[in-house]
C-alpha cells in the first residue's frame, strides 16, 4: 500500500498543460583569482595562506543585469545557517547573502574570503587576518567581534556539534581573530568554508534573534529581498559589495513541485534553470536539445535508513536481513537509470575519507530469511516505509516494497512533502525510510559526526538514532588525527562497523542535475550541491 501525506501545494502556472509531456517511470522505475598552498587533503598543515582577494576567477564576459529565475522542487525550510538542515535551503544564502572566512574554489581547494590570510600557530591555535573593507548589508562593520559573536551563536544552536571543538574565540584586534581548539581538529578549514560558518551581522542577530531566518543579513554580493513561503525567495544585487560585483540584478528561487512543470518552464522561458531534475527526465532533456543538461558528481549519497530505536528495527538481525533482501544494483539501474554511482557508504567517492574497500551486504534471500527467523520473525512482519515526494524515491519505495514481500515483510509506504518529512524524521517518528545526505564540507567528518555520533540524534542529522561507543570514539579520533592516511584508516573502520550493524543500506552516490536555458552562462553546482550563481549571467 502506498499512501501520500502532506502533499505540497501545486504551483499554478498558465502553461500547466505542457505537463502532458510527462514521461512514465520506465521499468521499476568576487575579486580576482587567488593562489594558496592550503590543500583540501583532509590534513591541517602548519603553513600560511595569503591572497589579495577572496573570490573565484571571473566568468567569461557577458551582459550585465537581468533576473535569474530558478525553479526548484521544494521551498527552503530555513534561511538561518544555524538552523538549516539541508543543502537545498543552504544553497539559497550560501555565498550569495552570506560569506565565510574561507571558501573552496572549483577544484575544492581552500581560498581566502572574509579572511585575507591565515596560519596555524600551534596544534590548537589558528590565526586569521580579516579584511578591513567589508560591511554587512545593514551597514554594520565586519570585524573580529562579528566573527566571535557568530560562532558563539552557533554553539547555542542545533548545529553546535559542528563547532564543539572550539575552546575559545579571541578578537585580538578589529581584524585579527584567533580560534583556540580543545583538541587538534583536522577538518577545521572545511567547516569554516561551509554554510554553517556563515558570518552574520551582530546587529541583525541581536535585533531578530530566532527570527533571523526571515531577515538574513550578511556581507555577500546579494541582499535578501523577500521570502513568500511555498512560492519564492528573492535576492537582489548588493550595490555596496566589497568584491567584484555580480552581473545579475536579481535571483528568484521559485517553488515548483512538479518535475515536468519545472522543465517546461525552462523550455518556454518562464524559468532559466530547473534544479533537481529527476533521472527519469534526463533523456528527455538531452533529446529535446532545447535546453542544456548540467551534470556533475556530488559529495552526497542516498540510502535506506532504519530507526534503530523503533521495533522491529532495534534488532540488528532484522536490519541485516532487510539489507540482504534489497537488490541494490537493480534499484540503481532500474530506478536511477545508472545516474551517479552505486554507493557503498553514505558519502560520495570525492569526499576525503571515502573508502572503495567497503562492502555492503550482498543480495541473498536465503540468508535474509534465516536472519529474520533468528530474530523471531519467521513469517515476516508489517512496517512503515517513509519517503519524501521526489518521483524516483517514490518509485524506489515501490520496488523495495515489492522486493521485501519475498521475505514476508509487508511495507506501508507513506509519501510526505519534503519539509514535513524532515521535521518528522528528526523527531524519530519513522521506522524505515529513504533519505540522503549532502556533504557540505567534502570531509568524512561531516558525514560521521552528523549522521552517526550519538550526540547528533535528531535535528543534527542522526535520524537513524544509531549509537555505538566504539564508533563515537573513532569519530573523535578522526577529528584529532593530523595524518591524512591515518584519518582515512579511522573512517574506514568506523564505516565498516556501521555497515555491519546495518543502520543504513547505501543505494547511490548523488549526481547534480539541472536543466539550464542556453541563455544562461557561468552557472555551476558545487559538489556539495550548492547552486553557484555569483558568476552567472542571462543573455
């Protein structure tokens, strides 16, 4: 049985009839460039990085002005970096409204941003020299006090786990900041380049408090203009930006739940980009030749999860049985048409700490039935399976439902609107579910500390509610270790335990997909899944 819950409101468009082109689910259906010697290798070398400016190279010349309209599957759930729980929401404000001390370039190497240079003074102390020509959108000066206030706020937020390694923030002077750590923390720069480390206006934080989500105030090239929940978010060019001005006058993120409608909007010119193109529509986009299909490898992965606190999935043998009964290869090819890569863990192959030696449970129905019998369920059982309302995830749910019937497991599939799904899974109301994790930093610590650390249960990201003291210790060890190869060994061991205990079933490494008008130039998608619009233009 498949049951749809909390369906997102359908967007009314004058050309909705174009949706008749829907294809069925086949089978189972800025500044100048900079140089740095700080490498994104997962290590924390004691070297110094300097640069004159903190932005990426300028895109090819194009006409200035215009509005970039992006049609997206779901609305943002928050625009407050300390409360955002998904990359889709973060993408609206990351490097547009808000900026960080450091950033990653297109090669994923660290570059200056609001910090002009930095160096590691000792194992625990990092010093950052800040730009002295920056103001927030509300006119407040950017300085070391603002950075200190931002991190202090983060430590009191649901994303505190990301900054737990911080012992003290020192504003040495207006433009010198020191971060003192409790223990060595190798992924520091990767965290400081993520949306969670967005630097916020102290005045806005004090004025709006928890309502800051409705009043984002940063230093970026775009200013927040408006947010109409369920419809759109509008950003406008910030004329007082400290760096290279953006070409666009505005960016509009429109909420369009229907996949084919998003595509039709790009084809007819009502939108310039359709984000989150399902794999079932990619052949159509490529074949039509009207728009360009953007594809790039992502850091994230999709996987089936179990709430290990809910019966019967509190029994490891039950989880192992389900793992043996899922034909992952068939799902990858049949549902996802082979887009991306078959996953063996919860992180993409480009993430530091990824291991190609990890082996998920093989398909083995006989072994699955034997494990169910050992767990006390010789005749199977009934359970709920939750998914959000992406087309391919609904298709996957139906396939899993069919596959598990072979071992006597009867699933009731519930389809939920994305925001409702995130809220409910964070509360631990689910039993079995389909989800994904987009890595915001490119480092394994982001996956491990958010998804498997005991203290991360719920909103932070551990929605399987998995807990293992040995894994907790390995995650902390991985954070402290400064040798990259040793870090990789630590993360391999942690992931091996997680797979053995079957908290998740890896399905697919993500691929970023978007349909783009041929009039759009300079747009790209970061491996973390952030939509990069600062270099974009519309001809």
